[in-house]
C-alpha cells in the first residue's frame, strides 16, 4: 500500500499499512538503529538519533542533507504507549525564517489490521510555508520505513 496524505488546515494526516506486526512497526519508531535507517526526507544522507522512550524523554533526530548540512529535529515525548501510540512536541529549527521555534505536535497511532499494521500520523501546527515540505518529507520517510520492514521480513523468511 502506498502512503496517503492530506492537508487539513495546519495538519498533515498520513496513513500507511505496513506488512509487519504492530510490535515490529512500533519498534522501528523507537529503536535508534532502526530510526536512523529510515528517518528523514529523500535528500537525507544520514540521521543521528537520541531516543529516551518514556513520557518526557527525548525524541531527537538530526538529519544531514547534502549541500544544506545538519537539520536538527528536537522533540519531547508527550505520549508513549507501546505498541499503540507515540506523540511528541517539536519546534521548527533555526533557519526556518520567522516561523523558527514554532511548536508542532506529532501523534502516531499503530493499529493491527489484516495483513499488517496501519500507521496513522497527524502532524499539527505546520506553518503554511512548510506544509508541502513536511508532506514530502514524511512521504519519503514512510517509503524508507517500508523498505526497512520488508528487508526485516525477508531476513526472517516472511514475504513482505
């Protein structure tokens, strides 16, 4: 299944079904080595992550983009309910113009469905000038996450 996205006001709503069990998909969002394999936009060449998997913990992901440098992504977990939900608050980084420092929230729900796990992500508080960029970034990240999960399934002898 492909990633579906829509913009409603200042929110990006994204859904995707992954052909993997819910605990495995959830783990890919909280295990540092796995997050570093899929996080970031299509242009990200590397990701450095620090994850403290508890409410109030860090959920930081800094991606490096060729020609741009490191783009920080610092967040605090506001909800942590394995394997059902993650939510965090983040801010637009320095360099984002007059919107720098604006708070945004991201809520990710993981639901068991036939054939795998439905991920529903709501990224709220996105300034108008950044909505298409955020949409493209999450869409690319979901494609990378799908490849990571499919590779794991192949290593375990499952079809993905």
